């Protein structure tokens, strides 16, 4: 069976893969941007060096040998000239050639415009994404301005854009706070529905050469 790695065409798919893999020990990272014409070659290079397309059985063998396992998250929208990538790795040997940071380090990992963080959920630790603090301040300021000027139709559209952002727990909680702020400032329109991110596929498969 040929080795493959997923390619995410949407931010939600790319970000969901990160929080699916972090609890499995993929807590070291490096990231960057590559032109779409070189993205296949980058994935191939990472597979040859770090086995990003390894099967679960191969990953188990690597772990028993004390080697790190790695995976590549690629955000590659259709008809785009650049690809955002995030290399995640477990602890172990083999990635000494990369400058890796821990996802628990500060400043926190911010990727595709969202900040990764941990939260308590039913007595365990769960990972999620949220908007950075600076962006939230901008949203509060914009809501205040639109409410003060009584631009209700513009505010309705603005709140809908917020609701359309990826529905991770952290993002939804922030959206609720922003919606509450609009209500506090006198907005009487209907508030948008906030969708949860469902369990989704990690993306199309990009074939790699072993």
C-alpha cells in the first residue's frame, strides 16, 4: 500500500487534524509556507527524512526504537499559489535537523490565524483553537462602533461572518461573548447559529514514494 499524507483544502480540516493529533503525543512542531509548485516535493522530503506517511504499524516500530514519529499538516486550498504547512512530531530521535518548539510553550502556537490552547473538559485536558487576543479586541471595537452608529444591517452581516469561522470550542465561546456584547449594546436582530466542528476527514490523500 503506497504511503500517503492528507491535504486539507479548508482551514477547518487543517486545524481539526492538529487537535486530533496533539493528544496522541504530537506536541513538537515547526511550520512554514511553500509555493504550491514545490509542496509535493516538500511532502516527499519530509517522508524520506521523517516518515510522515508511515502506517500505524510502522509508527509503532519507530516508537519502540526510540525514534520520533512525524506527520505533516498541509493547508492547500484549490487554485492557490502558496501552501501553509505544519510539521508535528512526537518525542524521540531523528528530527535533530529541525528546530522544533513545544505546542505548550509561550508564545502559543498560532497557525492559520488561530491560537492553540488547552482546556479542561469532563476531568481531562482537551485541545482547541481560539482567536488571538488582539483580534478579539478588534471585534469588540467594531461591534461597539456599529452599535453606536446604529448600523444594524452591517452588524448583522458582521456577526454572521464571525459565526462562519471554524466552529471549534474556543472560537464558539469567543463568538458567544461577542454576540452578548452586541445584545448589551442594543442589537435586537436574530443572532446567528454557532455550528460545532463535527468529526471530519483529514483531507484528500497525497501519494508519497517510499
